[in-house]
């Protein structure tokens, strides 16, 4: 499969996304894009309207692939993408992992690229979901919170959008961009002297991404 080339987002967004206390909202256009991954998009949209606080299970491979990484490492990837790179596509947090939406074909190529990369072994727990796979994504509403089970401290990381779909045809990073983010995040983790908790504190979680900067 041919590689995905970096290109500008055809529909720039104008909102900012804050992960401090509220989730990012899925727009009408973004919901239509998510539903387009289903065999019957209109039925999916109707179902979401009747159950707006319910997560959805979506197939990968045709409209998008998903790269799933541990939440802390995913935060590092997201910081690199927005601070030094082209921005990101939609991103969700789900049960302690971060789901980064990528261009179709990324799931097939990224593992082999990581295998050849010097820093590939330093990238923890990467799961690539492509054709034949499905992922659970957060509700389309912005105010849904999942109550954590006993012993879990950070319920707000359970299921929510960090960068919600906001366009009918959002820009999605390809395998080379995802590789670049993985390598940059691995290098940052290796060079950091700060102790990382599996449950990030509020200050770490308050990063704001200005989606109008997405390239």
C-alpha cells in the first residue's frame, strides 16, 4: 500500500481543545465523518442521537486507522505533534490508553517502520488497528464522564475526546508522521528526569491544543 503524504487540513478548525476538566465536543460534521466508517452511516447517526452518552464501536481500515498507545506516552506524542509537527487528527482517551486516528494504511505500515527504526524498541505498547479491526470511541457529547471502578483515581481519563472530530474530511497523519511522533516521544521520555505516574496529575492533563493551527 502506498504511503500517505502529509497535506494541509482542507477544513481548518477554529476552536481550542482543553483536556483540563471538560471533553472536546464532536461537531455535526465530525459525527458524520465517524458514522461514514459504518456500513449504514444514517442508521449510526440516528442511534447516536437517541443515545448521545453511549460509546460507539467503529470499524477501522476504510475511513481511518487507529494507533493505540499508553496514555502517558500518547500525551508525549501529542505534545510533539502539536508543538513541533503538523498537529494531529482526532484523538481519544479510553481506559488508560490514547487512540490517535490516522490515515488508512497506517496500521499496516507503522509496525514495520518501527522495527527498522533505532528508537523503535523504546516505543511502548503500540497497538495498530486497521482493516478487520474495530475500536471503542467516546460518546459524541462533551459532558459524558465514566465513573471509575473502585481503586481508580483518574476517572476523567476513562473515555473522552482530547481532539474531537470537527470536520467532514479531517486531516489524518500517515505512517511516517506517526513514526516521527513515536520517535520524538521516545527520545523525550528517555531524556526526562521527571517521575511519570500512570495516573497523570491535573497540571499534565491541562494541555490545550489550538486546532486552528492544524496544518
